[in-house]
C-alpha cells in the first residue's frame, strides 16, 4: 500500500476494492501502522467497510497493532502484492499525464484529481461503467431502495405533504 510518488508527500497509501475496481489513496508522512490505519479509516468513510483487505507483505501490515485495528473493524486480512502494484503504476501514470497542474495544485489535490480520473472516468471494454458506479450499484448494502417514500413541502402552502413514491 504505501508507495513513493513523484511530486507528492513521501508516502501514498492505496486501497483497491477488487470487486468493483474503486480506488482510494491518501498521502501521509510515514508508512507506520498508524499511517495505514488513518488511511483505512478514510477509505472506509468513502467506500464502506470491506469484508477482506489485501495488502503487500511489508512490515507495516505485519504488525500486531495493524491486526488489532482490522479486528476492531471486523475486516479479514490477506496478503498479496500484484493488484496493489498495478494500481500504483496506474496512479503514477495518471499523475504524470496530469503533470501540467503540478505547479498550481497542492499534492493532495493532485492525488484527488488522479483518483477522480481513475474512479469516475476510466471504463473498460468488459464493463462500460466506471469503478465508482460498479462499486455503489453492485454493493447491496450501499444500494438505495428502488422507490423510497419521500415527503415534500408544498411551495404555495408551506405544508408538508406525502409520503409519495420517489420517481427517478
């Protein structure tokens, strides 16, 4: 997960939701277990809590503190490097392609712009939906009910009316 990137703070921690391909990355000043934990809390807050995570074999992820952190969140831990390395290469490539903004954007914003590109704009022949659409539409716990009831305020009378079926 932690990896050095050109023109960014020293370490970038990366999480990939392998089912959907959604990526979350955050810049940190270190690669200790506490840095990895901060990264995962951020990733969980954006993409949800996974059942299983896969990390590389680095000492950051072999620590007792990291294992205890994952147990508190109810997340199983597997190790394997291939997927993470591919995502690191993809993020680096996108950052290099977007290099014109490096003088203007702060490192965190460069990373956010690259993540937007990877998650919202990249599609594949096998699946024309971008990763974020796959992530939130295929995860049953994150999917909205088809027609949730809604209430509305009548702009003329200012009275609350409903509930009505939501039409999307």
